[in-house]
C-alpha cells in the first residue's frame, strides 16, 4: 500500500514546520502554506513523513493510503 501526504486546508495555518521537517516533499508557498509533492512515499522518506505528520501543531497533515 502506497502512502502520500495530504493537507487539510481548513486546519492548516501555514506555520511551515512540515516543510522544515520534510523538505524533500513539502515546500512552502509565498504565504507559508505547504505545497505537497503528490508522489507516494518511498520507504526511505516514510519515517520523516510520519515525524512531520506527528509534529503538525494543527493536525492538518496526514498520510493517506493510495491503493496498493
């Protein structure tokens, strides 16, 4: 099962912590909101992605299953 990052835009307040923790897949836009790379997480980045999800102060970031 592949996992990708998803953002709850209503909950996100653009602090940018996720972009600091996972710069390989998340870049901040000009207002600080995350621009997420929609590619599935590889096993090398999955621990960092989980850490970014856990550190989100507004719980706006999550890992979503995308099929097999």
